[in-house]
């Protein structure tokens, strides 16, 4: 084989390798991030970071990892409102620089997270306790005016 033929084959292989690299880069998959929230009892209203997202059970897409403020409420059925936080940390493929290569991978990566909350029954104070609290508040207000 002559040197000119070898050079031609090498140039052709370089072009093919570059073409394959471009195809892989532009045929990247995606990262599918889902958050499922359930509660006991089902049907509770869920508010995530000041945005009402629906009633349990529900599954929503999320974009960012981090700390989320979660409020779960069901007062119409007699349950206390639950206010809490949920820390959603990235998986191993979510840290730089691995995240760049994970987003370019030619397949879809699924990240599914689950949160479950149990709501406590709302208990109302008896009349004596309510009267005692009202008297305490009245005394406090009278002192504040003076």
C-alpha cells in the first residue's frame, strides 16, 4: 500500500470519527425528573415552594435539585396542615462535570423521587381552654395599651 493511500484512509477515518462524535453530541438524550407526592389520607392539597401543584397522589416534573418548602393541607376533612421541607439531592450523574456528559448521553436518564406524608387529625380545644386563652389575650392587650 502506498503512503498516499494510507494518508487518504487516515483522513477518511478522522472525518468518520468526527461525524460520529457530532452525531452522539447532537443525539443526546435527556434527564427526566419526576417527583411523586402521596399522603394519608389521599386527596390533600400540596403546595411546593409557594406554588399549588395539586392533590395527592400526584406526580410532577421538577427541574432543580435543592431544598423545597412543602405544605400539605386537608382542613375540609379535619386534618392539621403540615409544613415541612424536602431536600432533593442530585444523584451521582448530577454533579459537575459528570452532569454535562450525562445530558449528552444518547439515552434518557430517569430520576424519580417519592415523598409521603401522614396528616394528623385536627383536635379542637374545649370551651374552658378557649375561655382561658381569651382572658390571657385580653390581659395582654390591656397591658400593651398602657
